[in-house]
C-alpha cells in the first residue's frame, strides 16, 4: 500500500464491500438484451403448470365456494372455513382468466427509481402492477408513473398508517384515490392476523363506495409459488411481494418489464448511495426475504430473455 501523506483528504468508499458484487451484476446485465420466445414459453409453461396463476392467484366466488377450507400459506396448520359473510367479499370471476396482456410493468419500490425519469415508460405498459400502496404524487410521478391496474397492500401498512382501520377510515379511502379503479390485492389468508384487517379494508371500500376493487391472494397459489421458487434454488422463508408479482406477470403478459428491483445500497452506475425505497429508507426484513438471492434469479431470467429488468435511468 502506498504510504499515506499526512493530512491527505480521506476519501471514504461510498460502497464498502459492495463494489465487487455490483460489478459482477453489472457485467451480467450489460450484455445486450434480446427477448427469447422459446425461453419465455418454456418458463411460462413451467410456472403456470405448477401454480395456475391465471385462474388461481386470486380468490373468487367460482374457485372458492361457501364451505371451502382455506389453508393459510404463512402459518402451518391454520385453516378457515369460508362462511357466507366472508364469501360475500369475494369477486365473482377471476380478473385474469382468458386474458393476456402484451406489455406489463411490475414496479418494485427500490431506491434505484429515485430520479430515474422512468414514469413515462412505466405508464406506457398495458398493465401496471405496483407493490404495497406506494406514493405516486408529489414529484414521484416523473420517476415512477401513475398508471396502476393492480396494487398490493401488506396488512402491516394498514396497521401502521391507518390504525388497523379500527378508528376513522376516511384517510385510507382517500389514499386509495391515486390508484383509481385498480385491483387492491391483499394477502388476507397468509397469516391469521391478516384476515380481520383485510376484511375491514374490503368493507371500508364498499361502505365508502370507493372505485378500488379489493381482492384476496389465494393462499394455495402463494404456497405453490413458494414451492416453485424453492425448486429453482431459492431458500427464503417468504417470497417478496415483488417476486410474487413478477411471477404472476410472466403468466399474464408476453412482455414483462421490471422497474425498481435493486436490493443493493448503491447505484449500479456510479455507486452513489441509495435509499431502500424510492420514498423512504425503511429496511427490508432480511429474516424473511432473501432479496439478493431473488434478484439473482430475476437477473437469470433477464439474461435468458424471459423478462426485462430495467436498471438505471430511462431515456
Ligand atoms: O413487501 P416487501 O416489504 O417485500 O416490499 P417493498 O419493500 O414494499 O418493495 C416492493 C418490492 O420491490 C419488494 O418485494 C422487492 O421485490 C422489490 N425491492 C427491491 O428489489 N429492491 C429494493 N431496494 C426494495 C424493494
């Protein structure tokens, strides 16, 4: 090591230890991307024959009649028998059966979207999927867009931001306005404590006549998807919302574009520090998710031409 000059300015590495990992990812990503129809069809077939997302991802009156037994995917041994009251909150038909879209955008919440100018490109997709009720106004539009056809909501947000919908419910309904008449997808039957708050969300939307359409993840679909990814080498306790939505998109859309997926704390081009989300710096629970391992699998699909990851800024 060259001897350091006394009083020389100390440049701290903006990316302690991450440079090597990021350099490797960038090298894999830098190969020119080309859609590979065969690889796409093969992967889509594997996924849909194991998981049947196009008609099973969401609970409907058709696939889950009164009296059916729901088995929670996050809690071993917990089940629930569908009562007429719960049944009344299910949508009639599956929103995706017999439908495919040409282009879908799945928007993760990574800080890589900050100042990306990707809003227009995201909004140009036919079907736009977002995760966990992300903010879209106050300057974020330019970078993340506004179009939303499906948005997920983790019940933890309902607990933290809207008092579990036990008190005043109007602020929740008002916050849904940004998403128009999109589907609001809730994991109501993943953990026991998700069920009452998810049902309250559905009742609130109905009572306030909000145009948002609440729907519930089918725990059977989530279970089969977890098994699928385990068979592909993923060792995580829970799949991240982003990976679930990207998987569903592969079944539903011919061209899948992913934005906001970058689980590293520095930018791929320039290595400047990033916040975890484009709107805050709350950290992901690494105990449950394995986002870098998930990212590795997504990058593999990108390299195979099955889907397209967007890292960095948009033109
Ligand atoms: O539900 P979860 O807490 O996993 O998600 P989130 O933090 O609201 O972000 C939505 C999704 O974006 C995640 O599930 C990840 O798939 C993806 N994400 C990412 O790839 N990199 C980040 N730095 C943050 C989120």
